[in-house]
C-alpha cells in the first residue's frame, strides 16, 4: 500500500507545537484576498498543498481548494497575533467566525444563514472559499475548521447560495470525523462533483500507531431529490480503483514471499496493508471482497481482530449511514 505524506500534516504538527507551548498566534481577515486590495501578482497564503511535480511524491487526488481556491483564512500559526474571531469576506458574503468556528453567514450586513453547531474546543484554523460543485452556474460557500488536536479533524460545511436562499448541502460531522483536505472529482462527467474525505474511525486500531492505522476513503454524491450530499457505494477516483487492484497483487506477491522466508517484519506489513485494503473495500460497499481479503491475509486465531473491526464499524457514522443508503436504494 502506498503512504502519501501531505504538506497538511506538517501544518497540523506546527500548529500543535505552537498551541502546546501556550502561545496563541492568530490573524484576522486583514490579509484576506480581495481584488480591490491585493494585486493579481500577489499570492494568497494557503495551508493546503499545491499540486506537486515531484515524481516520487506525485499524487492524483485533487483537493477542493486546488480547484476552488481558499480566499479567506485565520490560523493559530499565523504570526500576527490577532483574535480567533473574524469576519471573513467570501465574495459578496461575510462568514462570521468565533473561536475559529463559522457561526453565521451575512450578506450586506444581514444574517441569512446559521451554520450547524460545532463544539469550539481546540480548533486552531478556519478557512473559506467559493465553489461551483453543483455545476458552472451554481455557487457554494465552503468553510473548513481544523482541530482539535493532531488526530482529528478537518471538518467542512458547504452552503449553496445559488438561489439567494442559502441551504446546507454538506456538513462533515453528520457523517463522522475526517482528516486532511477534502478531495473532489466528477465520476460520471455530469458537471456535479463528488466528494471524498479520509475517515478517522479506525485511528490507532488495536493500539497500532496513528500513521499505521487504516484511513478509509468516504465518498459522497449529491442527491438531486434531497438536495444534499450523502454517502455513496460503488464509486471512487480512477487512481483509487487502480490501487485496489495493485493492493490485491501486492498482497498475493508478498504473501508468497512470506511463505518462503517467514520474515516477521513482512508479516506485519502484510497485516497492516490487508487491513487497510479491507476497510477501503468496506467503505465502497464491496463487503464480500473485503472479507475475502481478511480471511486470506489476516491471521486471527482467537477472533479478536474481527471483533475489533466490527466494533469500529458499529461506531463509524459514515459506514452506518452508507448501510442505510444502500438499504433505502435496494429494499427487500
């Protein structure tokens, strides 16, 4: 399995160091992008990575801010030292931020939308931008909050303002706790983007290290009837689908090598890779294939690993929402 290291992880680490030292460094929206203030040649700072040309670290996923750039932000790692409350200008709108959490959306000084409630303990950054996720004539405001801590989360709220009457079309916490930037892609070419977030519900699985734990991809598709994003089975980015096939091949090859060598380190690598592959398959609805991977590559003589997988799945908001969606579309 390939492990992708993103610049976001470094940003999170730096923020934790700053907060852990008892120093709060924040910035207001004074340096927010504004076409009337900042010249076109100036660069808007962003905590998310730009696409890389380094072949060794090349990654095919497209973060939402790479397609629809962030235009406003405040962060505890900025050195200007302003308060964690701000009015972030996003196009014709203003997002009112308190303790790094979006509270309300205003237009021309009038409150027109209230964001879903979030706990405000420990967040250290808020970002916002506009997008056209529902097609080129649509407009959405997306906001991001990061924290608390290094494990979780990078949570998004997406509000559609196309009609002049704002409505929530996605809120991360409805479906779990996620990490790293949201990725977007158009699986069927209809001009409406699908969403992907990395779920943290398997973090520290059976006391394994955080970076060794499965981080399954949770996929969401816009429902034209309900007019919101919901979990979806059976889709993934093309490079991820190719990766599933590569994982099958890698596991078969390394399992044969393990039979020849008995290498203890390789045994652990196979276990971790098989577990990550299994969980990824469960998250796209391929349950039978997933459990075949478990049976073939994960040694579980007393059943403890299977029980822990099932316990984690029962506590996973996304996986349970995915099962409800599958049942509603395929009633018996």
